[in-house]
């Protein structure tokens, strides 16, 4: 009797083994594979392929058309060229009218004025800047209202010192302007292409150079859509005036511009 019971038990266990394995297989098959949520979703991309700027995605002029302190350039569309997937903004000695005056230098500016603006996200540019006295390449974010405040300077560089970057956040209005700014010194940014970006949300702005955080702001964070402006100024409060030693023409080269949002 005992042997019969043991034999029956072994049969039942053996019969149960395939069912257990089958149940596990079915359980695994029913579990959906959920891909990881992306950290950023691309909302704007420009690789500058082709031979002309895409309009109205970009406007080939200064959005304000007004004189800025100590800047001596006229912004003209002829200063912009596209070739080999690179946008080139070239500063030259040459006469052109701008803001009601005849200027001795020409340069270029592009903006997404009226075509693209975004509140919060990651704004990134890959570029190579010129090294020359009196030149100031810049990538910044500005409002659609026609004002320059609030604004975020992703980077602002001085051609006479291409190892140093300036970064800033400005808020308030023309009478009560306040700002937070900082600088970062590293390699000669005119020798090769580098990436410059900000990650901006409701609580902070983080500046990144080649993917590494270099500055952070938590005060005066803007909360309205900002558009993109890329320009090469000649002169200015920081770059000062060019002189006979300034090697012109000089070119600001942009490989790509990309903007992202949190999903």
C-alpha cells in the first residue's frame, strides 16, 4: 500500500512539472515590455543642409533693427552663407546702412522670430566662434514682445579671448532690469566645434558646455515663450571696437541648433 501511494505521488509531481513551466512561460509572455521614457523630446531641429536659410523658419535680420551701445556693424543678409551643412556668419569691413546710420562693418543675425518660441526645455547649439578683437558671437533666447527682457544668454563670447564664455539671465523691465551672470574659461573655443546649451525649467536654468554643467541660476527664471537669436556683433560694451589688427573677414560657424522638451 505504501509503495502504491509513493508511486502515485511521483506520477502527480511529474505531471505537474510541465504545467508549472508552461504557466511561467505564459506569465512572461503576458508581461509587456515598456521602453524607458525619453529624457527629452525634440521640438526644433536645424542642421543647415542646403544652400539657403529656410524661410519663415528663420529670419535673416536683427529682430529689433536698432542700435546697441558701441556696436558698429550693419546686419545684412549677405553676411549669411550655407555650405557643407554649416551656417557661416561673416563679419567684414564694408559700408551699409543700419538703424539710420552708415556703418563701416557688416555682419549677420538670424532668429526664429515669429516662427518658433518655447517655454522651458533644452536649447543647444554646436558651433565654432571667431577669435578676433572687437567681435562678439552670441546665442540667446528673447521674448516675442519686441523687448530684450527677459532673456537668457546661452553663451556670449569675446573674440579677443576665445577661451572665455559669458552666460547670463536677465529679468524685470528696462527700468528695473536685474540679472544673474557668470563666466567659464576653458579651451580655445575658436579652434574646434563645441556644444553650448541651457536646460531651463520653472525653478532653474543650467548652462552646459560640451555636456557638462558650468553655471546654475535659481532667481528670476522666465516663464514665457522665448525665441532663438544667433548673431555676430562687431564692437559692443564687452568686445570693444575692432582695430587695424582685427583679421577681417572673420566667421562664426554653426553646425546645428536643437531644442527639446520634457515628455
